C-alpha cells in the first residue's frame, strides 16, 4: 500500500517538473497566414488568428446644440406708485359715562294714596258690608249697578244729607292726605322726584305732581318769549307759533335777549324764597 502511494507521489512530482521546464523548449513559428505553436509534450494544434475588430462603438460626435434666438423681454414699466392719502387718525371714542342713577328705597318712592270722592266713599261703605268672595266680574258689575241705583233713588233730602256727610268726610281725608303728601315730598332725597316722574312716563302712567301750594318755578327766558309771542299771535296754532318763536329768538341780539334774562333772574330769586317759606310751613 505504501509503495503504491510513493509511486503516485513520485509520478506527480516528475510531471510538475516536466511542465515547468517545458516552457523553455517551446518553439514558436510565426507565419503570415497562420500561427502554429507546438511543444514537445503537447499535441500539435493549428491556431488561426482571428480578425480583431473593435466592437466598441466610436463615440458619436457631439452635436452642437443650435441656440434658439432668445426673445428680448421688454421690461414692463412699473406703474407709478400712488402716494397714499394721509389717513386721518380717527379720534379715540371717549366712552360715554353710564347714566348711573342713584338707587332709592322703593317704599320711599311710593306717595301716599289719594282719597276717593264722596260718591266713591259711599260705594266703598256699601261694598264693605257685602260678601264679595268668589264673585265673578259679572256679579260685581251687577252689584255696582244696584248700588248706583240706590244712590240715585234716594230722596233729595236724604241724598243731600248723605252727600253732605260724605263730602265733609272727603274734605277731611283730603286735608290729611295733603299733609302726608307734603311730608313725603319734602323728605325725598335729591333727584328722587325726577326719578319717579321718569318711571311713570316709561310705564305710561300719570306722573305725580308737586304738593298743593308748592311754589311754581318760573319759565326760562326763551319759554317766556314763546309765551309772549303766542299771546301776540293768537290766530296761529301752537306748533307753528312755537316754530316761528324759535326762529325769531335766534335772530335776537344779546341786548334784545337781556330783558328776558333779567326778568327770569328776578323771578327765580322770588321762587327760591317762597320754597324756603313752604318748607318751614309758612305757606
């Protein structure tokens, strides 16, 4: 077994030596038409040279791109800038002061109730003696009609006596009411009476008047002129007279208006004096 292995190794080494040395003994013969190459250890083979044509494509000549004529762009004229109009700065709106009305006690603003008439007192007495619970409007109207008939059916003497009694009662109630109303009016805080009148006007109710006997404030210069103009032109209606008087007043000079102003100042002083007397109870 070892002998065969050694023989193989020996043959392989010899073969490699022969191959390496065979390059020195190779003869090349170059022919015009053919090329033959043979070694002593190889089978002769004819090698024909092949025509080597370069398959590489020649680079195509670069075409010079023809430049298209560039259109001359005419620069558009910029429109002349308009000088902006100067903005007038709006004045800052001054916040209107809210009409802060003073708050008054509701009970204090209620005036004393005015007493009814003599006939009203008669009906009140008659109704107070009747049971009016669960009565409908129709029933109340019928009762009122019956009581009114009783008043008219009274004999003249009886009616007169009843009327006199109720009239005296009514006068006494009115005297007491005037005192109470005056006391209520004089104790009102400043501005309260004007507030009451505004509320009554807003609700469509008649506004309360000043107490009985309270001094009347004199009219101003213009109003005094309008009253005088109206008296001098009674044929003109009130609206037209007021319009004409207003136009005439505007045309008057300060000297022509002065007499009306003087009369107003004198009347105002007299008015304030009378108010003080009224408050003290001298009137």
